[in-house]
């Protein structure tokens, strides 16, 4: 479709065109039922089969073990900021009824705007003490920016926290954990208590399905909103280890904070994610995206393409090549593959950068309002060719404005 531009937006973000075309057909007639996908009952056998296939597509591509359930819910990543606290406090209370009356500790690693927000919600909900296990700002150049993944010796985990929380990819600030375990910017899995069922929680909202998940089986919960790599907004995917699906009402009787039924992982698990009406259309489009991913070689294939796309953009930001016109905001080695943030230096040059890109059909490059600058989001639907077009433009821009 020639009126479409390249959308480098951070989310909701670009979706593959062939999927959108197929989705249009499904809107009129879902799998030959004669009923459109936005109109069909979520309890119909056709939708039930589709939903269970969406689960299989995630399970097989990420290698999710049988110890973990895949659940679907709503409320986005933000609702999980609250749900994780409530469900893990309930779990901790059931594991340690003898500690009734004491507030358990929640460990939060703060590497950017989203993990900061999650930690604030944990404090707000109460019933726990929040320990900031590491704060990336303390390791930044100006002591206040989220421009790095902290070194391994910066972490202080508690002895028996009710949860240990981190955000794998900080969408606003453009920092991401390395997926190479020997890199200093990898997550320090080796510092966690080995051999126990760790309450390790990860926000994968903006990197879900972009590459394999390191140490997936060691996680208690991985959550992600759909609206970046897999579909429209409205769906949240949870990969949850079964020991974290607990009877929240039994925990409440022991003094834990009551958990709203729609937020309880047990409600979702018992009802096979159909406790109430799910976002049927979003699940449909996400299923089409995931099927296409599988047909193309799965998450491993996307990881390779995504690595190359990111390398190409970071290459232009290197000092020798950006000629004082551009300045990457993130410390080398901590940069996200998905959201790449930089400043355009010089009076009026940022506006010029955005305007000229737009004339060439490249949109949504403006950085998040909280940090400004430019943000290039390279989700799965952005092809390598589209990335090449952007990179060529950036090189040209640097040449003309150096
Ligand atoms: N975590 C991360 C890393 C995000 O990027 C976002 C949204 N951009 C959220 C959480 C919040 O997600 P939602 O808007 O779906 O609540």
C-alpha cells in the first residue's frame, strides 16, 4: 500500500502489512464461520482453538517449559505493575505464615522510567518494604540519567524477597540488558540464590518475541503488552511459573492484601484466560503475527535480523561517523536493540532532522517527551531494508550538517 509510511514509533508500533491485510478478511469472516472476529463469541470453539494455538506459537518459539503457564489478560504492562506486587505478596505470605504481621521486602532494579514506575507502584500499594537492588542513575555520567545497565557489583539483593523485579528493555531511555551472559551489562543471574524457586519477575513489554529470553526457566513471571512486537494494544501476555499461581483468598485470610479477581493469576489460570471477555480482535491479530514469525524462522530468525538492524543504527552514532552532529544518549554496551535514543546537536537541527525524515516517509522518530531527542524503534515489523533507508538518511543528514 503506497500511502503507508515507515513507522518507527515506540508503541503502538508498526505491524506487518500482510498480517493487516489478512486481519481485514478476518474482520468480515473469521475462519469461514460467516462471523467477523470482532463479533464472534470468545467461548466459540473456533476462537477457543485459535487462542490455544496462540499459546503454542509462543511456547514453541520461546521454548517455554512445562513448569510455566502462558496466560492472557488485559490492562497492559501498567496493570502488571500492581498485579505482580499483589500476587507475589500473597505467595510470600502462604510460604511464610509465621511472618504474619511483618512486611516482606520487594527487590526492584531500577534502570529506567518503566522500572522506576513499577517500583513506585509497589511502594504505593503498601504491605511491603521496597529495596532498590540497583539504581542505574548512580552509575550514569551525570548521576541522574538512565543511560546505562549497572555493573554486576552494583546489585544488592535481599535474603528472602517476595519478588525480584527488573525491566529487560527500557523503552523510553533506550537501555537493555545484554543477552550475552559474559557481557558486563547482562542481568546478574549468578548473584541470585541458586537452586531455589526464585520470585524473579521481568517486564519484557518492549522486547518480547524480539529474541530468545535468557534464563527463561529461572523466571517466576515474564510479562509483556502485545502492542510492540506482536499486535495491537489490549492484550498482555504472562509466562508464569506454576508455583506462583497461588490461592490469593487463602493468603488474604493470613493477612495478605486481597487481590482483585481479574488480577489474580489463579483466576486467569483456572479459567484458561477466559474469566471474562478477552480482547478477541487483538488476540486474533497477535496470532497472525506469531504465525508469520514462525513461518519465517521464528524468534531466532528475528533475533539475527534485529541484531543487524540495531548494529547499523549504532554504527552511525559512533563518534567518528556522527561528526559532532549526533550524540548517542546511552553508554556503549547498554544500548537497546529495539529503542535507540540520540540527540541531534545544534540549533534547530532536531526539528530539521524530523521534518526531512518525514518528507522521505519516515515518521514517529521523536523521542519520549520526558527525555527529548530522537528515538528510533526497530520492532520486528520494521524490516532490514526500512532500517537501511533510515541509516542512509542519517548518514546524509550528518554529511550535510557537519
Ligand atoms: N513497560 C514497558 C517496558 C513499556 O514500554 C510500557 C509501555 N510502553 C509499559 C511497561 C506500560 O505498558 P502499558 O502502556 O501497556 O500499560
